[in-house]
């Protein structure tokens, strides 16, 4: 019985770690895209980096919430 509980706990940790990595990758892609656009289309305030960062942070939060809802159903 203890082994099942430990295995279930380990699976939960792996899922949450995976969610954290996904979030970091999504945000990183957004920042990279914004920086690339700022180099391609120069502007005074690095607007593409700011906008892409905020959009991709929102996307990553949406992804986390969606996965947590699915996780809670299981």
C-alpha cells in the first residue's frame, strides 16, 4: 500500500516539474521571438519583446491552468 502511495506522489511531482519546464520554454520562445522582431524592426522601446513576452506569459498561464484542471479530474 505504501509503495502505491509513493508511486502516485512521484508521478505528481513529475507532472508538476513537466508543467514548470513547459511554462519556461513557452515564455522563452516568446522572449526570443520578441527580441528577433525588435532586431528586424527596430524601435525605441523594444515593444515587440514586451508584447511577445506578455502574450506568451498569458499563453503559458492558460496552459498551466488547463493542465491543472485536467490533473484535478484524475
